[in-house]
C-alpha cells in the first residue's frame, strides 16, 4: 500500500503527465523539455494557488 | 536521397525503415502496451519515457488501492471505464489478477483511481502520437 500526502500525489501526477505532454505535443527534444517543464510548473503552481484560495475562503 | 547515402544510417533511411508495415500498427501497439508504438518506430528514448510514465502512474494508482472500473452503472462509471480501457493490456491483466479495489474506502484510493484513469488517457494520447509519427504528420 502506498499512502502519499496530497501534495506528493500532485507532484507525482504532474511529473508523469508533463513527461507525456512534452513528448507528444512538441517535435524537437529541446521543445519537449521546455514544454514538459512548463506543464509541470503550471500543474504544481495551480494546485498551490488553488489550495491557498480554498484555505482563505474556508476561514 | 543521394546515391552516396544509399544503405547508410541516415535519418531519411531510418524513417523509411520505420514507415514499413501496417499504418495502424503503432497506434494499436501503443494502446495495448504503453510506449510500444514509439518502439516500433525506433523512437527508443521517447518510448521508454512514455512507458515509464504511464506504467509508473498506473502502478502507483494500483498501489494506492485505486478502483478499477468493471461495469457501467451511470455516466461517471462509463467515463471511468473508458479511461481505464485506455491502459490496454495493463487493465486487462490487472482485472484478471484481481488487482485494484472494488470500492474506494480511503482518500489515497480516490487519488489512485484518478491516477489509473489519467494513465489510460495519457496512453491514448501517446498512441495517437505514435500514429502521427507513422503517417508523417509529426516528425
């Protein structure tokens, strides 16, 4: 059994999805790496921003 | 191709070798086995990364006791089943071995269920990418 924290799950999800997005959505190796990093940052960044928003709304 | 390049390991010759065979084979192979479509086209690095990502995501989903959809009782179950079927043979073998949970009982199992569904959807994207490489729509 594997019990990651919510944030660890977000990071793992972002990592795997970003790798596939980078490879499939760009043609050159450089473009793949750049787009993969871009997707990873957006995934994790959006999760952090939305988490803080929900935290502040819930207070 | 110049005459002097005939039979040499040029990019053009590699693509010509990869372009042989049934046009839908990379699409089908990529769906059944993650990364296989790219391996057939000799895109070893891309195939390995895709296989590691999708099998890793699927494996973590199973390890988190994620649910494998077996039937279609409502629209959400149908969508979940469609996503799971995107995993190809991984889903079939897991069902045969009785892996995954029947019901979600803990929070991490809910994450696991999403991991499994998204792994299937990513696998479909990767299989279509292999098809695009095969047809020449993508280089």
